[in-house]
C-alpha cells in the first residue's frame, strides 16, 4: 500500500476512534444529580432535558461522523479527486482557474453531504428542545449567502497561494504568508460592517438604563467604541450570546436580543466587563499573533509537499498540481492542527479566567457574572459536568462550575487553585 495512503487512512480512522471514545466518555460522565450551585436555577425536569439534549446531540454527531468519514474514505479509494481534477482541467483556463474549480467542486460536494444533517439538526433536534426559530427561507438564504461569502474569501486566498507557488518557487510560502496575514487583518476591519450585516440585523441600543450603564462602564475604563448594538439572534435560535467585534473605530459591542431579554442590567454589564477584559489584557492580539505564526508554520510545511508524487499516488491522481497539493496536504496536517487547537484551547481557558478576574476587579463583585453564567447555562441546556478529556481536547472555555468556583474565590480575595 502507498505509504501516504496508509498514513491518511490511519489519521482518518484515528480521529474517528478518538471522537467515539471522547463523546462516549462525556455522555457517561454527565452527572444525573443537579449540582448544588444550580439549585433554584434548574428545576429537575429541565435538568433531565439538558442531559437528553446532550445524549441526542452526541448520537447525532457520531452518526454524522460515521457517514461522512465512510464517504470520504470511499471517495479517496475510488479516485474521486482524480475525477474532479479531470473536470477542472476540461475548462482549459489555466492553473488558477483549474485550481478554483477543483477546490470549489470538492467544497460543493462536501456541502451537499452536510445539508441533510444540518436540516435534521436545525428542524428536528433544535426544534424538539425549543431552540429553533429558523424558517426554511432563512435557512436557505443563510446557506446561499454563506457559500457566496466563503467562495469569495476562500477563493481569493486560494488563488493567491496558487499564483505565489507558481511564481516564486521555494520562497512562495513566505509571500503567501504575508499576503494571507494582510488579507486576514483587512477582514478584521471590514467583517463587522460588510459581512456580518449580510446575515443579521444590528441596531444601536435604544437610550435607556442598559445603554447608559454600558456606556458609563466603558467610559470609566477608557474603552472607546463605535457603539453598543443588539443583534437579532432570535431569528434563528433562542440561545444567547454576546461578543466584541472589529478594531479601532469599527470596534463594537454586540448583544443578542435573546440575552437582553433574559438578563438584568447588572448581569449584562458583567458580561460586557468580561469581554472587555479580553481586550484590556491583549488576549485578542495574542490570538492573532498565534494565528499568524501557525499559518506561517503550516505554509512552510506545505511547501515541502508541493507536487509530491507519492502523495498524489495515494489519491490516484494522474497529474501533479499546486492546487491539489494544498488540498491533499490538509489530510496530513490534520494531527498537527489538532495539537495546535489543544494548545490554543488551554490558552483560551486561561484567558477566560483572566477576563473573569478583570470583570470582578472592575465591578467590585462576582454575583452578577455568576448569575449570568447560570442563566446562560440553563437557557442553552449546557452540560454542567463534561468529561476532563473532552475539556482538554475541545473546550475553549472552562466548565461553568469551575468558572463559578474561581469567581467566588476572586470575590473572596483568595488565590484560585
């Protein structure tokens, strides 16, 4: 067997087996007893419902993973990538056009496979548990707009990489790295005002107690922003969230309308203080630096596999090409990407504690933040007792019970252990 094909099959099967292990451990680890911290927030029936939600989502995700992994392996072994390459080359429009058609056709096939699963999850599972508010029209429009935006962004980056590797040889990864970094920075500025409004409506908070409280807090902390906005998250789901987006004069605070409807002014300001803590402690900048460095690392390794005959033979390809090299290399890079994500998740969990500490220090207490976390967990039917391996591999935020414990320790002036 081709050594690259063997490695790729091991990677795919290993990822699948690891997912089975982690998800089964996570479901079994879920405690049937309501944690004392949530008494008075969760009633017994709703807590049971949250565990049913966890089990049903886990079963569905494992079924989805089984089907998609099997289809991918079959596609590789049947020479599906070579068939797509023949289709791309039949247009005779040059390397960049062929590469865009090749990558685009594979992306379309992947989306076609994903659509039935997405429909079931949205209109059956999320509907069953009272979360879904997406209409079929909104669902279809989201798909179409997502494809168009994704095609523009991914197509621009992919075409640039093909051009650089065809033009500059061994140093192409450096030029690609610079170009991608600049493009990502550009998107950070334009996404809040150009891309995000394609999917949701944003409007300035009306004058009132909440807006005054947020603006007073931001002013006291010396935090300049374009404004405080509400987002119509309720068009798609009853779940709640809040986030900061943009840089410089484009920076804005965004609160889901579902969050505003369910939380007190004090709780919403606490959530804002947490998000502001990420900015004040330069977490966002650090994430960007890590992303830039990992992108450069990935491109450097990619440059070592351009037009590798053995790798192309694994996919039964008849022609070598830069564009297919990039797609095939992604299979080999998957374990490295997972290790990087584990590292960034560890860092992210640390930063979440830091942002919580900022919120406590600047607001003089932890009660509002604790209540906000409780309500968010209940409203979203979150798993309160995830398995440690699940946390280690996948959680970007600490489990809610650990965050509450840390918040209480901070409020009491103790060192968090």
